[in-house]
């Protein structure tokens, strides 16, 4: 699970290599990888990587941003901002 915009690409590459002994991500990665976007209205493009299994976003705006960055709609879960009770 990634909750930081700079922790998408490199961890996915590492998991791909570890899971598949060097095969490509689409063929060999078996470890699930999920991103939880914690920005509300605007997000840096590095939040979105089409190689994730799921991308949790808090708003319509960020769902569109994810889709603009090639994340497929079936990978996106619009859930709101995850918070705990105070």
C-alpha cells in the first residue's frame, strides 16, 4: 500500500522483479499493490501509475486525474479521504 506520490513506480518495478524473477510487470507480478491518494482536490501526476491493482481516490476530480494518467476505471475506487474517528 502506497500513501505517497513518489512511491509508485519504483516499488512496482521491484515487486515485478521479485515476483517474476525479472519478467515484465504485466506477466509476472503477483503481489497486490494499492495506492491511496491522500490529496483532496489536486494531485501530482506521480500519484497515478497504470500498473497498480487499485487506486483509491477521494473525489471526482482525482478520479478523472487518474483516468487521464491511464489508470483504468476498474482500477479506481472512489472512497473519500480515509480518516479515523476523533
